[in-house]
C-alpha cells in the first residue's frame, strides 16, 4: 500500500463487481472485450493495469470514467454507482485531449470553471497546479507552442486541479521519449502523494507499472479477465536495477507471455 499522503481531499474507492463488456462489431457480430471482472481499488491507492493489446484495459478504464456502460455488472466510485462521466473522476489520455483554442491557463482552468469555482479561487488553484508541473512561466502560451511532454504536463495539471477523488490515466506517457517519460513518472508520483487521490493507470510498460504502482492488475488476453494481482512492496524511489524490481518484472512478463501464447495459438501463429 501507499505511504500516507498529505491532503484534505482524500481519494475515493473504486469497486468493479462482475463487469463484462460486449461490443457490436461493424459486421454485426459481437466482440467480448472483458469478462466478469471483480476489482477493488482502495481510496488513495495507485493501481496499474497491464495486459496484452486488445484485452480490454482501456475499455475497463472508460467504464470506470462513465464514458461507457458495462454490459453486465456494475462499477461504484466511493460507494456510489457510476452512471456517467463526473468531474469527481478525471481522465488523462495518451493524446493529451487539450483544447487548442485555449491557452495553458485556460485548459487547466476549464474544469474548475465548469465546477462553478469562483474566479479568485480558480486563479489560485491554476497557479498552484502549474507550479506543481513546472509550467508557471508558460501559463499564457498556446497549446501549439508546447512540446509533447509539456502538453501532457498541462493535461495532468488540468486533471488534478479539480481535486477529484479518482484520476484515470490511459497510457498517458506512451507517446513520449524515454527521458521525458521518466521525468513525468516521477512528477506524477510527487503530485499523487500531495493530492492523495486514487489512481488507475493503464500501461503496456511493465517497468512503468512497477515503478509507479502500489498494486498491479494483470489482465488475460481477450476477453480480458483478471489473471493476477501483484502487490509492489518496494519503497519509493524505486530502483529498476534492484533484485526486487527485476523479480517482479520476471513474474509479470511470465503471466503476459502465457497470455500472448494463447492469443497466437488461437490465431494459428504458433506451430
């Protein structure tokens, strides 16, 4: 579990009860994305979700956000059923999803304004969160003037500024270079500790999941089911060359390799 955080705004739990999701394909058939998932994420916990491509990781995250409804089962946030999007659950996407017509300040302020926060309070919160992500001097810049890493810092500041109970992150660093990714991983951990919210983080990177999370959920190949849940009992900051880190890597890769083998066998790609 995570170390105690310093915040007056505690995170909220996420409860996934028997959730399955079936999509209608363009050809009229059905695609089962995930099946009978049961998962409890504690308030303030940082949980990473890994699994083979197409296993329903992002589908599960979008259902937590309320963007998509389960075909069966239910999802609760803080004990309240999720029935649609809510500012209490902020989302950070891989492609930034920023508003190009607004400057940096306007993007971070957007959720606060929609929440009805008074102007003077909005200004204070925006200033504080831009400082947290190291972008104070870029407050008046247009989004087109920023690098990819800076854009993602704006997206993180916007998500945290509304002080939600839950932050949902879908491969937020996947498109970034290795050095920027490493920097933002550390920044994310620092901000998470300060804000004390709950984080569900989807990634394809096993090392990233170990570096960040209290607990790692490994999903099976599609239809995605919970294959294993692994506690990460390593102190921060984590050393990726340590024996404990490498042991966890081997364990998770073994689970993922088993699932990939099933996928390739089903598609006739293994002899």
